[in-house]
């Protein structure tokens, strides 16, 4: 239509229109071209908006589909990582327990030991002479060299079966000192009124091969309560950290990582109200999926890469205090957009028992308090006692 009009006016100009007529015709042509350009722009804008909207809808549907797959994939990463950990010497080390613990007795003997007081290289070489007036009648460790660290060489079974360390047996003198503790930082302070200050940074090797390393800090006093942070690095980059801060507002968490990549994290924040302790916030992260329960929010929220999803979640079983953890009695159910559902206990079922052992072991710090501390106190007394 517009093309025909333009053609008509062009012909009219060619057959001899006046100047005024020619001017009017040019004006009309410009006007029609302008309207045509605006119409084309509007069409382009509509097409762009439609394309963007369609892309957004597709992306939204894709994200919804990705949530389920992301959760399944991330849970599998957790199971694989924990399975690897369970087969390591590092896991065997930190999960050591023994009823013949002597840590409590050690803590009554000293009020403070720093690394400077126990630094050096020590080999397990029990003295045949018994000093009956000493708390440690037998000197187990002989200083064989100088170092800025506390380096202890001993038979590995004393680390993995502490009863052989706590109870002297002459047969251990023929065992090879194939296990090494290399403490680059150590501090133990015990004061009155529940005051406690502890620090241990150490690496462990067996037959010259790395077992792992730990970094532990524990503080306690009357005003601030008790706080601690325990981290153990396994071989192949896997590591787990357990943290806790107590007081009117308490915080408890653990995190499993592959290097710096978060695989699994659980965090609870509690507030004290009268004689009751109320959970104010709970966060469970499995890979890039976060499940959150907060005071003032009726539902348990689910996030994918930080974006809130319509997916529903709820706590189906629970406990109190430390029992309100997926390592114990807590379990959550997630219902996906397609109507299918799953539970956390199903997703990480293969890893649950090992996780429970890992978290409780790092929380109790048995291998540190009952083995490393026993050795440090023993070395301290044997180096500083005089006959």
C-alpha cells in the first residue's frame, strides 16, 4: 500500500507538478517513511521482548529441573568423598577412642605448657630405670635432636591403640618408630573458674607417608563460655571442620570440603530464652543447594545457587540440642516441582555413620587431648623433673 502511494507521487512529480505541489509531495513521502521506520522499530522491540520472555521462561524451567539433578549430584559427591575418607589412615587416627584415657589426670599436673618448653625431636625409647617418685616413673621419650617444633617418633600402634602408650610394656622397645607427630604450634593453659586455652597445629606421617594434619583451637572462660574450632586435612585435599561457640547465643557447625569447594555444611544457631534453648536458624548446604529454616519463616526454604525455589521442604524427624543434626536424629524431606520427593537421610545415607564419627571425634578432640597432650606432658615432666 505504502509502496503504491510512493510510486503515485513520484510519477506526479515527473509529469510536471508545481513547486508547492512538489514540496508537499516530498513532505508526505518523508512522513510516510518516518511512520514506516517507527512501525519496524515497534515490531523489532516486540520480537526482542518476546524472545527474552521465552528465554526467561525456558531458563526458569531449566533451573527447576536442575534443582533435583543438582541435589542428586551433590549428594553423590558427598558420599564419594566420605567413602574415600573412611578408607584413610587419617580417619582411623581421629576416630581413635580408648577407655584408658589419661588426659584428665594430665590436666591436673600442669597449668601451662608452651611449645618452647617441649620443642625438640623425641624418640620413643623407654628408660629401664624407674623413677618411683615421679608421676611418670618411666621416661618414654628421649630427646635426640633440636627443632623449633615438637617432633615425636613412636611405634604406630601407640597412636592407633593408645592403651599401649598409656600402659608400659617392655615388648614395645623392639617396635619401629614409624609414626611421627610434627607439632608446629602447641599451647596448653588451664586456669581456675573453667578457664582453658588450647592450641595444636600438627602433621602426622606413617612410614614417611603423610596421614594428614590438624589445626585445633579451644577457648573457655566464665564470661564468654566455650568455643572451639577443629580442622583435619586428609590426603587428596579432603578436609572437615567442626566449630562451636557457646553462650546466650550458641552456634554449632561442621563443613566438609574438597580443597576449598564446599561439599556439605550444616549450621545451627541457638538462643537461650529462660530455661529453654530455641533454634533461631538452621542451614544445610549440599553442594550448591541450601536448605534453610529460620525463625519467623513458616516454611523450610530451598535455594539453588542462592535463588529461592518454589520447591517445598520440611523437617520430618528431629532431636534436641546436638541431636538436631543430620548426623543424629534430624531428617528433612524435599518435594520437587514434578511431585517426586526425597529425604536427606536417603541422599547421604551411605555417608551418615562416617560423618557422625568424624564430627563427634573432632568435637571431642580425643586424639589430641588423650594422645598428643599425654606425650607433651610426659616430655615436659621428664625434661624438667630433677632427681
